[in-house]
């Protein structure tokens, strides 16, 4: 299985987010950049065997799932806060 450069790998993850989840380009780029800032992709930079098309798809799914979980958690917290504020 051939490996991608680090930059090409990140581009592939971004592209997959737009294709699999119908995300806007800007949103997908932002999600990948946030993951990169959080050092999510450090191992991929260090280990070329992690930079494959198959792995890019796994990472796209993982990033999207984590994003959805964060959104759901925030919504639940907002609902709890709203309920507590009611007289």
C-alpha cells in the first residue's frame, strides 16, 4: 500500500470529510486544522505507514464522529442550563 506525504494525507482527510459528510470546504479545513493544532496527527507525521488512503478515511470518520459528539454534548449542557434557569 502506498503512502502519502503528510500534506497530501491531510488534504485527503479534508476531501473525504466533504465527500462523506457533505461538509463545506471551509468547515472541513477548519476541522482538520483544529485536529492538527491539537497534535492529533503527530503520529502520522512521524510514521509514513499511517499516511494511506485507507487510514485517511478512518481519520475522517473519527474526526467527524468526535465533532458530532462535541455538538451533542454542548446541546445537552445548554438544555440543562436552560432548565435550571426557569423559575
